[in-house]
C-alpha cells in the first residue's frame, strides 16, 4: 500500500512540473474567455434545436451548483488556506446573505440587486465579533467557536417569526434585468443565474490571485507559517486575521444572496453545520491556497454525488455508494495528497 501511495505522489509531482499557470497551461485571461465561451454555448445551444432539448435543465442545475460552491470554497480558502485557520462556521455567512436578500425582497420589497451588497455587508459586520474571538484561539478551539457560532445563528433563524421560523421564507421574487425576470432568460430559466455565478467566481478568482502577491497576502503567508515569527517581524496578527475572516464572510454573503434569488426560498438548513463541513471538504480536496483547487474541489464534490446517485438508481442499490466513497476519498487524499489536487500546503493550522 505504501508503494501505491508513493507512486501517486510521484505522478502528481510530475504533473505539477508540467502544468502551466492555469488550466491546460493557459493564462488567466485566456482561461476566462475560453470558459465564458463554453458556458454560453452550454447555456443557449438548445435554441439551435427547437424540437429536442440538447442539455437538460438538470445538468444546468448541476453547473449552477458547481459555480455556487466554487464561490463558497474560494471565500473559505481565505481563512482555511491563506491564514491556515480551520473554520466550521462558513455556512453562517452563507445563510446571512440569503436571509438578508429573502427578507428584504419578500418583506420590505427591496430590489434584488440592492440586497446583494447589503447581504455582503451584513455578513462582514457579523463576522467582526467572531473574528475578535477567533484571533485569541487556534486549532480545535477555533473549530468549536465557529461551529457554535453557526449553530447559534441557525437556532435564531428557526425561532424568529420575521424570518419565517423553521419554514423559512418562501416565494422570493426572482431577480430581473431591464424588467426581464431571470426565470425567462434562456431555454430553462437557469441560464442567467449560471452567468451571474460565473461572473462572481471569475471576479473573486481575480481578486484572490492579486491578493496573493500583495502586502496582505504576504502577511497571511507569514501568519500561516509561524505566528510568533510573524509577530516578531512586525506583522499585525490581529488586523490581518480579522481582515481575512471579514473578507471571507463578505464574499460568502454574495453567494447567499445569489442562492436566495435562484431558489426563491430560504430556510435554516442553509446555516447547518453540514453545509460548513461540505465547503471545508471542498477546500481540502481541491487544495488550500489555490484558486484552481477551490474551483476543482467544488466541481468534484458537487458532480460526484450526483453520479453515484444515478448509479444507485440504475442498479437499484440498497445503499448510497457515495456515502461510502466520501470517507474513502478523504482518507486517500490525506494519505496520498494532503495538500489537495492543486493545493500548496495543508489546511491544518499549526
């Protein structure tokens, strides 16, 4: 077994030496335009076939979920990857963005586009007291604090009438562009959401790639490698840890607002610890400190469960094979590729 793992490491090391700066050796700009062109073809190719559906709405739903979780994984990577702090409370910021959009659109009659920056700002503001507590602890203690924070917000949502209680907020009005609802754009009504999610992921990817070589990025790296040494060199630990957590929550709030508009429904399940664990798993599988890894991890952990559910239905299995393989994948990754498919270091904080 050890020989197998050693061969896997050697194969990955060979791929690392051959890979270019982005997918298939392309530059970030080329990757963006190529991905955008492919996405537009996938979204609107059905217009070329009026008598049959080429790409089913189900597959477009999967594409949307991949992009949504890529946005969440990228935002969590700012904390778990770049400063090396484990967090199990990321779903809290996701839920805050969703609930802000849902409540403002349904109850207050706000325009959807106005609720996105409000949701992002609300998530960032709520993250400040969490950051104040988080900068004093590390490792398992931070996991407990972030997990408890998410669960507290979930129970607040369940027991608050204006937020719909356990029933959530249904019937949220779909967003519109120039008076045209998103649900009427494209053959399935999902295309506008896919494009918006793609633009958000692209924008966040660009921001993080620039952040890596900025003053803040170098400070994050110093904190991740050795807090004591970073402090001795004059790095403001409190400021940069708080900055990373607040930025992470800020971008996560955008994903929540987008999901509220897409589903036209918000429930306390968005704040569940299961969501936080799933997002962290995507970071681990894809790789910390890597934009490509975050996108790849989100795509793999979104597509693979759907494939194995199909296998279960086709062969009439009594168990869900994905639930078995889920743990197996994590074990193999931790043993053969602890830095993930495209990561640069371990998620685990020192």
